[in-house]
């Protein structure tokens, strides 16, 4: 596995997210502090720098894409529908512990955090990019019951069987196969028995769908690993030794899917 930067493996050793030292004591919600991190100490996967700098890493990219109407346009008008499908799967009130893997443009996390607060629960959001976590922090209320954790999805410094539910929203299609496999393996490790892993991502459109032919070359150019999800089911990248139940629902002529994996 190739990395651009060298970093300590202990996420707790990463230096503060907040610009001023006194801000490091700021808490979110019920006494949960945002995990500190430093851009120079995080491990950033090579594929992310090589293929997605224009969408997630460059500061101008964050300013550009943090527009809900633009995210909705990129998803062909389906952002609200897919967001609501993910939230409905999780429930109106979320007690216990929730994990979201990777930050998301738009208001998904804000709405998810509100449901967690209603249920008296806690939510952790992990991302490998400091700029994405900083952007998310601006969108969340200061009293949100949330921690923002600087981690790579393939190497989560989180306890086994510690989450009741996990959401991964349009991340898997961005990862090469071996990263995708490792990410799902880590999610299986941290979710509790009978807990849910909710995946929302691309899928193979129906044969009659015009975007099957229009969107394919664009995906191949801009997101070189996305077509993996057209060629195979998500079950292909699940841990081989795992026992789980899968349920799949498709949207917009099959272009998008929601897969619910119960451990």
C-alpha cells in the first residue's frame, strides 16, 4: 500500500485541529472533544492525491463543491432522495453510537447529527483530510454530540464492536479495490453484532437508462474506480469470513443503490 506522507499510527497523538491552543478544549455536544490532528502528520492515500485533489483537497474545491444545489446537480437531482433514504434506514431518533465514514458535501451530516441528538446518542465522523473535517466543523452546531476524527477508513483507530450503525455515503466508488476491501473489513470490525452498515453509492443502471452510455465515459475519466461498482456487487468486497445479511434497493433507474448490511 503506497502512502504520500509518514505519520504516527496513534491517532490520539495527532496535534490540534484548532488554530489557537485554547480552542483545543472546545467540546462538541455532551462533552465530546474533536480529536486533534495536523495536516503534516496524516497519512493521505496516493489515489486520493492523484485522482481527487480537485474535489476534496484544494481549498478552492471545498468552497466550490460545498453548495447543495451543485451536489444535487452532480447526482442528477437525486441528492435529497438518497440522503433521505440513508436517514430513513437509520431511524428518526438514534441512541447509542453512530459512525459516519468520510465527510460529505451538503447537509447530510447536519441532519444525521440532529437525529443522534434527539436519541441521546453520539456520532463520530472520520476523514483522512483535515480540510474536510474543518469544513464539516463549520456546518455543525457547537452543541452537536459529535467527534470529528482524523483517520483513514482502512485503518480505524476505534474499538471493536463499538458502533450500533455505520453510514458510508459515496466513498466506496472512489477507492481502489484493495482500499475498498480494507474499508469494509474495518467497518465489520467496529460495528456491533446485529448492527447495520448502510452503503449509498453508484450501481449499474438499467440497459435502457441513457446515463448508462452518457455517464460511463465521464466516470471513467474523472473517477477511475467508480465503474467497479457497475461491474460487481458490493458483496464482492466484504470480508470473506464474515456472516451477514444484505438488502439492496436501487434508485433512478439503477444508477444508485442503498445496500444495508446487517452483521
